[in-house]
């Protein structure tokens, strides 16, 4: 944290490029409370800097401090009322608070959430993230308080005009949510054919997992791996093999490849791979190897509660 200490010793005259880079560095390293401290100190002397207020809201959001994020984004939306992204972020923070609240509290927030998202969509006809939020909101809300598959599809069509891949993914989401599974699969496949990104493959593989079709999920991820060469996909294949007790040898091979090539860029801690290997050997009824791998998992993360529970199951074999 030497760089942060140095910054705290220097008067912050303006939210310039160097400070922006420091905040970005802290965000990338998930040091969100340090970023919050840095930005708050700057805002004490520069309370009207909207860029800093937005970044403070982002730091709260990363920490799931939704009340504080709401306060920050509300200031943005009020002071710069014509900025669609401000209304989108304000509505998003309200939405996250609603998800973590009881039903009555969530109901009280619905009108404000809708108002902010609709305002953002009106201000920027090309704002993709807002249209995604509206697709999800109208599908998840009960009809009695404004939920509507028809409205959700309308925004999915707007997404498709802006970005065909996003439109297909949105329609896949709508039909999966509505349990029209053949249509959902069709649109997820269309997204892969059109864009072929990691996200497209993940949506289809998750769809197959939700349908309890692990072999199709594995096949989809193997295709993604051939196309994108991402080490994290080895873990994802191994995870499905371990969770569903299928293609165990393939799962073991993929997890060992993941461990061999592991880096922080993969976004998945290595202890999870050892945990999945322990599951695979538990399925194979090999207690000693299962214990070996679950202990490795706990070596890397002694506070890994899921691994502790798995070790208890293995010991009872």
C-alpha cells in the first residue's frame, strides 16, 4: 500500500489523471475500502466534483454498501439530470437494495427503480445496460406491480437493434425465465453464432446446467475452450464433472490443467480446483486421494467453509 500512503501525504488539488489511475488500480485489486477512503478525503475538500462522487458510489457498490451507493448516485442524478448513466447507476443501486430487502421494503422501491431506468432509457436510446436492466426488471416483477413479458420483449428488441448478440441473449433469458426452453436454447445458440464470446458460451452452458444436462454443458464449454483458449474454462468443465458425477476422468484432467497454468488472471482461486478434485475422487470412492486434495484446498484457504464441510463428508466414507 506504499502508493496509497504517498498519495495521502500529498494535497489533492484536483481529481486528475494520477488520482484516477490510483483509484482504478485499487478497484482492480479489489481494495475497495482503501479507494473509498482516498476518494472521501478528496471530496472533503472538493465536494462538487461529480467524477469523484461517481467513483465513491462505485466503491460503495463494490462493497455492497447499497444505502451509501444510493446516496452518491442520487446526488449525480440530481446534479446532472440529463446524464443517462447517472440514472442507470442510481436505479441499479436501488435495485440491489431491493434484492437484499424484505418483500415490503422491496415493493416500496419498485417505483423509484422503474423511474430511474426509464429515464435513462429515454435520455439515451443507445444505452445497452439500461435496456438489459429493463428486460430483467419487467420479467422478474409480478404482473400486479408492473411486470410484463411483453414490455421485456420490447426492450429485448431494442437491444437487438443496438447489438444483435445482446438481443439474442436477452431473448434467451426471457424465454428461459418463462420456461419456454426450446426458444431459450435457440436464442442462446444464435448469440454464439453471431458473437461467439465467452459470455455467449457461458449463458448456453449455464442453461444446460439448469436443465440438468451436464454433458451438453461440458460440450459447450469444450467448444468455447477450443475457440478462446482460456484457462478458466478448464475449471468450469471440471466443476460440472464434479458436481454432476459425470465424465470424471475428463474433469480430473481439466482441473489439473487449470492448476498447472493457474494465475490470478483466471479469476478463480486455486483452492476451488483442489476442492473439485476432492469431489471427483469422492465420486470414485477413493477416500485417500479425496482427503489429499481437500487438505490441499484448505492449505491454500484455511477458512474455506465449503471445503471444511466436504472434508467432513469424505471422512465419513
